């Protein structure tokens, strides 16, 4: 089993290396579309983020592809109709828990602060 993971930041590489120790994993910087000429018959799993669109063309780059794992909470960047016959699609969003909780707190804080600032301006 060979895994290709498209990463954009070093922490992603560290996280996946730690949790997928023992697997044959190759990291490529950037998005899948940056590697349009890449063909690899050994790849069975793709690990992507929302910036990598995965459609028929991309799936054909990996003829033995069995699974696409997206490191996001959504999968609208993956052509599910194309994948349904031969490829399973999974979400791997646990590694995003800290980021989501921090982002939520920042949004709540900015909302609260913005509301507070608007109330001050009314006086």
C-alpha cells in the first residue's frame, strides 16, 4: 500500500508521519493540480485537503486508487459520482480539532468585540 499526501505546511507532515508510521507514505508539497503529469500505479490512497480538487482526471493518474482521505470537514472538492464505483472517500478531521476550536473562539471573540464596539459608537 502506497500513500501520497499533498501537504502545505510542515505540521501536517509531522502529524501524518507520526500517526501513519510504518506505512509507505510520500509527501508532496502543494496541491494535486500542481502534479498534473504525475502517474503512479502503486498509489492506493490519496490524502488531500480542500485546495486539491479530485475528479476523474486526477483519479486516472492513480489506476489502483482505492481510497481518498480528505483532511477536512467537507468533501465538495471530490467528485463523489466518479469515485462511487471504485474508490471510497473518507474524512479525517480529528487533526483539525484544535484549529477549529481556536477559530471558533476567535470568531466569537471578534463578534463580541465588534458588538461591543458598535454599542460604544451609539452613545
